């Protein structure tokens, strides 16, 4: 007797999906490669969020923060599920001006699994010593300046006895105090009446409380909770250096650097993702010994409320080249994909950055054009009343049209919006795009 077994369609679908996750590394592989250990799917999402000064308008930054918190915490009242613990997420912000010192794109947290737990030392300030200083004075005409103590070369210096000029309030000879100085101190000040004076005068007392950090225990924190803290601390200021920030996100994903070129944000990035002048790429990225690219989806989520700046005073080609490492020598900017529409908001002297953004988008997508031989998709979100126009008009028209084309070129899509819901929806749609990057069996 022959037994026939029929599978219900939903069961087969689920089974095949599970099989896809386990053996996707074997697709198009040779017979030998079929015997590699099974690898699981890993999706890596890098946020690059606009915190330029215009994000303070129309509650844009507030809406962005709220949308990000809905994604990270979940919001049952709005039927929003929190992002899965197994999703790898990093976060960067961008703003600034061409001459500032805090960089342009700044990596705030590297891409880690949302459910990953970290252990931290719990520290407390402990008072080391306290010094009360009184302003040296002669209450005849004026109150004289502080002069009894000074900090020099990390030591507490005291004016030697009888070496204080009572007229000028200046010390003519100092000596090192026996008390050493810790690097942290708190100052409190108070004003008191002079005990005697010909003219009305006050003296000041200030207290230096020198403290040091003492470990009193430890605590644990998830990567998700760390992200929430960074999101909550975002503030709006400066300009919109789009191309430069894009290079920073790319450099981090590829494990390269932007250090040494104009408008680099490398020095402003968190220290735990840097080593020997380069970024430590996310652990999900392929290495020489482990190729995870067949089973993984990589994406940059770029949200901006303004058109690219620095077009008039700096070009972006140098930082984009640097971020591509060894592949940077063959990178060039052209209007083949973006930047060829004519007049742009910042297009004087032919330094329009859309041309470079377009070519860089293709370099991140093409495994032959980036050092890790991976395909990194880019989603673009036009946020706020300027960038989310359905029918762009005015002097930013071509910029907005190129932003829309940028999302299509990056294969992550372009999304419009200005509220918390648009942040949630665009992220979830992009994650679906990244999931389809995993080949089927």
C-alpha cells in the first residue's frame, strides 16, 4: 500500500522559509561549499538621522524621536510592535558647518543586536578633599581678584607667606601644596559682605570640592536601551552636510575611515567602534574567513529634512574616496545618475554634491566597487514640509527630485513624511526590502 502525504500550503511555506534561513549560504555554491556550516540570516540597519537646525522647526525632531521610540519600545496603543531583538541596529546623526570641529556625520552607537546585553561599572563620585577660598581684598576702592590659590600642572599651588601684594592682589611667589589635585572638581560660590569697608564692597568665597570616580558595583543594559538614550539626547543645530554624512555611514559599514579629510566625523564617533585609525565594522559584515553576505541584508536608512549643503564651499569627493578604502582610487563623481537636472539650491562653481551621492550609492551596492564585496542598500526619507513635497516646486525642486531618485537608485526606496507614523512605516518597509535581499532556495 502506498501512503500519500499532503502538506497544507501554510505549513509548506513556513517550512521552506525556515530552510531558506538555514541553507541560504549554499545557493549557487559548488558541491564542496554545500558542506559549509549552516548560517542564519542577519539584517543590519544603520540609521543616519538629520539633526540640523531646521529639525527644530514644526516639531520635526520631536516627531522623529517619538517615532524611533515607538520602534524601539513598541506602542500597543498604536498597534506598533517593537523591533526584533535579533535585528542589528546602529545609529548616527549629522549636522554642522564646514568649519566646525565636531565633524559632520557622527556614529553614536555601532550596529549591535538589539537584545545584546552589556555590563558596565557603576561609579559614584567620592569627595577627595575640599578647599574654601576667599577673594583677596582691600576694601578701599575695589575688591581684588582671586589670588590665594592656583592650579598649575595638575598641582595645587599656594602663595607663599608674605608674598601677596595687598594692593594689586597678585602673588609674587608660589609653592606646591601637599594636596594633590584630582581631574574632577565642583565649584560653588557665595557672596558675603565685607566685614569692614570705607566704600561698599563685597567679598566672595568659593568652595572647590575635588572628587574621584569610585566603582561601587555593576549594572547591565541592553543595546536597545542604549539606543533609546541616544535618541532621547538628540538636539538640533547646524547645517545639512548630506554627502559627507553618507560617507561616514558607508565608512563605518565597510570598516574603513574618513580620518584626515575635511569634514570627517571620525574623531567625533564613539571610541568603542574605532581601532588603529579605522572603524570596526559591524560583526555581521563578511570577513576574509567568513562570508555572511549571502545570508544577510545590509542597509543605511538616511533621513533628512533639507537639501545637501556645503555645495558652495567644499566638495565631497575626497571623503567619499577615503571611505571606500582601497577601492577609493577608482571612485569619481559624475552626473550619470544624480545631479544632472540643471539648477540646484547649492550648485555654484559646479560643486553640486548630488553627483557624488549618486555614484557613491552605486559603489555601496556593487560588490566590485567596495572593499568588502557586499551590497549595501540605501533608503531615503524626505522629512518635513520641504522634503516631503509630492509635487516639488521652487529653488529646491531639483534637489527633492534627486532625493526621490536617490532612494530608487539605492534600492531601499524613497519615503515621504513629517510625523512619528511616517518614521515607523518607512523603517518597517525598508526592513522588508532588506529581508528580500536574502536569496531563496
